[in-house]
């Protein structure tokens, strides 16, 4: 699901970079967050020193063309912490250049000042890189935010593992939809998506939750964009089917789709037909909203999510849809690499800080980003935490 975030270019260079109170998010700009960091840590600043010791942190991401969010996050982190953060970029063709990817990650350990390595690639096959990092330097802090290898292997070989809680969203999304006034919950997907365990587990959780809270659950299968005529056939199906569903079930309906390209149609139809969209598959202000609403976002505001969210809210309100659309205030793929760096900085500044603790992680997210982020331990893995972010209502 990680590669599912849509990547948008708005104005000259607006990219998607995949939940706070209505009317704007509580995210903080780099200067404010950095000032709070320096105050809280009492001596750790962007010069790369902790208690007088200079150090470096590596952030590893895909290329710009493979995953714009993570790549831009890496570039922004270098700007924010120029003497600390080094941005390492994986080879373009991950599947055929896995050895090159591993070598890129392991190369961070060649720097004698390297204290932490954060990998945000959304891929699998990287466990050997973490193993080799520890062989070269056992003291390097390793953080996955995110990769997708087997959880037991990740827990065994990586110090801190972070990811969005896709399965728990199967409960939180229908619950929010009902709170937003929905009586029916429509789930759109297609066969190759439903063959993925995470997608089906979330679907099953949604169905179970709907039955529990009194929502009618409706499942609709669309043409498959991966085996048929691409996303166009799927989108055309949605164009024709959504009005039929709303005519049948009424405006007190929430629509959820499992595929990012669905949302150009879903959001547009929601504005037209006045049904609810509690969250997208990838809950971010840069998925579908800028395109559908025709937002004109200046290059310098491409990652100003307070401003982007305010622009969305104003457009939605103007179409008399206030409170019927919701999501998260920033893309997960922006939050995760940046949060990974803050976890590493905190661990370096404060040896007593335990990153494998839900309360500590939530407090750090609030302190650094101004966001309520609910972390929960994943199964019985003591160093693997999944999260749900607070919502923003437009």
C-alpha cells in the first residue's frame, strides 16, 4: 500500500508531500519545531552536536521519480539540519538493483560520525543492509520508516520500526464516517488489490466494524487497472456507478476506494452529489484535492500544509460541503522520514529516551509536529509501532 500515494505537481513544482481540528492543521514550521527541539533537548541543535559531540544522521529514500514524497522529505531535512542530515538516494530500479540499494545504505557506516540511519523506501529485501550496518558499527541507530520485510526479521535486525496502521484504519474510518452522518459505507476495490493480505484484512475489519456500529456495508468491484485497460476504465466505472449508488442509498453514504487514482473521481463526485468521504486510502491533503478543486499553490507553499488545508477547507465550504470531507493533515510519506529523524535526534541527545514506547513516540510527535499521533505496538514486537494520525475536517 505504500506505493499507493499519488504524486501531484501543482503550479511549477507542487508534489504530494501522502488531521487536526476543522479549519487548519496544527503542524509547525521548521523554525518553530527546531526552536522547541533545542529548548527541550538542552544542547542538541542543528550543528550536529549532542553534548559537544558532532554527529551525522543518514536519511535513505527512493529517487524523485520513484517516490517524490520521501525524496523531498530527505531534501527538506538536509535544509533543516544542514550539518546533521545526509540524504542517501537508492538506485532507480529497486527490484533489479537490490545489491546497489543495500550498498547505498551500508555506505553510511563509512562515516565515522554517523550515529543513525533512517530508511524510508517502502520496499522489501533490505534486511541485509541493516545487518551489515550493525556489523560495521554496532552503535549505529537503525530506524525503518518504512520498509516491508517480514516483521520478525525487522524486529530482530532494526532498532525502531514505524508504519501507518492500515488494519486499524478498518475500524477508525467507518467509525468516523458514522460520526460524520453516514448510514451506508461503500467499499470500492478490484481483484489484484483484494489479493493483497493488507487490503483484504482492512476490508474485513471495515465490514466487521460497520456491522458492529450499524452501518450498511456495500462492496463494489471495479475494473482492474492492473490487468485491464489501466486506471481510465476504473475511473469511468466510478463516474457511472457512484451516481447509481447515491441514488439507491442516499447522501448519507460514505465512499471509500482502495486505489489512489480513484479519488479524482470520488472527491469530485462527493462535491457534486454531497456524500461523505471520511478518508482516502492514503489520507493526505495532496491526494486529489488540489486537482479536483483547482488549487493554485505557489512553489514556496508546496509543503505548507496549514495553508494547503486552509485552501481546501475554503473551497469545500464554498460548495456547501463543510464537515463532509476529512483526512490527515500531512502525507504519511512526509511525516515518517521526518519523524524518524526526530526519533534519532532524541535518542542521541537523551540516552535515557526509550523510542519503543507508545507514549514517548506520541509525545515526540506532538512536540515536534504539533500532531496527535496514536501509536500502538504491533503484535508482540517490542520495537515495532503502528500509528493512526488525528483527522482534519474540511
